[in-house]
């Protein structure tokens, strides 16, 4: 059986689609699966079960990327095509069954639930990542054994949805203090290429013997493997946040000008805390320009985040609350 899985070019959306991929692998254990996605998330699928081929493709002018993808896939007779991009490719290829994202999907539901609805599933498979052996070996070099690690994601692809850096610095101090939830823990600071300047002040604030540099280090697959070695993740709404939840570590997302009902971290081991204002309220001011705006999350107080992270941690680690 040949299965084609067409998913997002964006990291976060690609991570959120992995629950469907996991479902396909479990329900068709003998299938050969091909994953077509953007270049950025491609490394996340290298270790996925039953995946025999990962086909990264870039967007091009005049939708030429779809034509090139079709040429790579047309020689295969597909048993199942799952297309979360609603592309012409999935309609032009030969297939016995097609499951295509379309207008029948409720846009007000969480992205994970939307993906499940594409296949008509009654249950919602949770996102899951499968770092390869090579990725885990690289992660062990970046973050070697030596006690618990607090993972911090202080950046995002848009400055507006980043919590102020000075509050991250103070949050780290509180969490790793002698009376904190992770006393004396090492701290791994994560950021994507191009976000180095944003993340550096947070990294520099951590004592040298307790800081781990994961700023622009490796592929998203490598980063997921490092996250898997961590005890707790706290960070902005981002693909990194979704990767943390998908590898199964306790994850707390910080939200402001984004939509938790669509993009909150998924799973019983994940939670979020947001600004008192909604997205619309945060951007409703004279002269708003998304290209020039700085943090729109200043109303999310340090106390609120410390309280939420603490409550979340003790909910999942009741013995530590005694």
C-alpha cells in the first residue's frame, strides 16, 4: 500500500499534522508512506514510522512547486492520499481514496481537530515526533546528561507575539532558584536561525555552567531531539512550542496576539497562559503596523506566568508539591 501525506510548509502546522500521520502508520502498518512538505519541517519526518520518502518542496511563482511535485509523484499508484493543503496535486494523481482539507472543515476548531476531521475520525490523534537515532545522538552532544533542563523559547517569527525578554530572564531565575520548581536546573535557550539577536540577552543572563546553547543549532528534527531531553518547556506561541508538546514534555505556551482556540499546545501535558486582552484588542490602536510593532504581550505579567507554570507543574508532579 502506498500512502501520500501532503502537509504544511510551516513548522508549527506541520507538527500539528503529525497525529494524522501517526494514525495512518498505526492503521496501515505495512504501508509505504511518502510525506510532501516544506523544506523547514522536512527533518521532523525522517524518523516517522513507515515513512519511506520525504519530499521537501519550496513555494514558487505561478504555483510551479505543485507542478514539480506532481511530476515526482505521478509515477506511483496511490492507495490513499491525505492532502492538508487542498492542492490540485491530490486531485490529479491516481488514487483509490482521497482525504482533502476543504470547506467542510470547521475553521473554529483547533488545528489538531481540523486535521482529524479531514479523515473523519471520531477521536483526535495527538501530535507526535520521532527523532532519529542520529538526531538523538546530536542532541546528547548539545545537551549532555547532568540533571534536569528547563527549555526556554523566547523568540517567535513575529515580534508582536514575543513576551518581553527581561521577564524571561526573571522567570528563569524564579524557576531555577533553590525554592523553585526546578532548583539549580540547567537552562536551554532555543531560537531559529535569524532570531539570534532576540535570544542572546536571555542566554547571556544564565550562569555559564548552567546554560545550553540551542540558538540556531541544527535542523528542527535535531531541536526536537534536544527538547525530548528537557524537563519543562516555557515559550512563546511558535513551532518550537508545538514541537515541545509533540515530544511529550510538559509544555506551557505564552499567548498574546494569536489564537489559543486554534494553536494552543495540544495534550494533557500542555497548557497556556495569555494576555488579558484578545488578539483584536491588542492590535486595536492608532498607527498599528505589524511590520514595525514590538512586543504586544507586556500586559502578561511575570506573576501570572510564574503562577500558571507553578500550578501546571505541581498538577503533573504532585509529589513535589508536598
